[in-house]
């Protein structure tokens, strides 16, 4: 259950907004509207995401990347 009668906090209540007033709009646009078609991805129970590199790396590049990440 969602209470729609409560006041929506103003964006200006956030401390960071006062520092960057020129970046933030006066009013937030709200949540996206309900669509006619909802999209979802059916997952297989117990399955895990495929873990693989998006592209191949030379062995020396892979070593350098691992060194930088540590």
C-alpha cells in the first residue's frame, strides 16, 4: 500500500542541491508512467550470470590490468 496523501519532499531539502542550484530542476519530473507493455526477462531458477571477459586481452595486458586492480 502506498500513501499518496503524504507530502513529497522538495529537492531543495537536500544539502547538495543548494551548492548546485543551476544544475537541478525546480521540480522533479516524478516516476515513469505505467506503460501498456511491460518488459521482463524470465530467469531460470538457480542459474548464474555468465562470467566472461567482454573481449580478449593479450597475456601481458591481462597481467597489467590485474596489477592495477590490486
